[in-house]
């Protein structure tokens, strides 16, 4: 959590020094989402994990400075299992596996946060109709995009709020077909 007058970014530092850090969460007190930012589960390998906390930049300049300290708390939340939201999953290549016919839950930690999920229809599926339903917590507005990997021209999108859940209907549960779902917080996260 950043102090009231400072925008901070928490980054996961890669093991490969040549790779770029991954921004996990931004406590953006001025522009988008005031208050404490909470990062949900973070899936990491056993061993040392390195984070960097830095001031947010705007147009290649630090926004502000602060004499007050920030707070960083790490808590072990349990064992990771498939279908559990785990950061980083903000980019398509970091998409989490969405197990077939399993309800998954995720966390949109700030405005513009993205969660990417990948659902592959199992080989024994009958090709019948399927639907994908999405609901977000009160106060959050998100944009959802569902793309069949083999036919990106058939992508569907829509807005979702707590008051108005979104359901993509009339999809085919064709064996081996892969769908990619992207949720992007546009307000209130």
C-alpha cells in the first residue's frame, strides 16, 4: 500500500536479468484507483523471489515523491491449483488454464488490470452448445472479450457489471477448440 501522496508499482523481477520486470499491481492514488491495492495469488517457483517497488512514472517522469513509507505485506494463502487466479496473467502469453466445466475466480486489482484465461474443450466433448457467464463484484466495471483461437474473427465482447452479468451464448463445445478470455477492469477495481 502506498502512502496517500505517492503512486507506487510492484514488479516481479525475472530470474533472467535480461528479461523485463512484470508490473503486478499499481497503487495509483491520484489518477485511477485511490486506496490500497491488493494483489491476489501470485504463482512462483520454490526459491528466492525478487520484487521491486518503484514510483509510478507518467510521461517518463516520476509523478511525485514522498517522505512517508509504503507497506508491502506477503502472506502465504495456500497451495495453488488449476483454475485459481494467479498473477502474473496480464498478458496473453501468461493466460491461466481454465479447466473444462469448472468455475474460476479472479481478481482485477486496479483499473486497466487484465486477466487472461485459456479454455480448451476436451476431446470427448460432444460439440453441443455451451455458454460462458461472467460476473464481477459490486463497483467494478469490466470489458470481456472471448476469442476462439482458431477463428479470431468470431470474437465476442461486452461490458459486465455486478448489476448486469454477461453471458456469451450459442458457442460450440467443439472438441479441441481453444477459447481465450480477457477481462479488463475499466472502472472501480
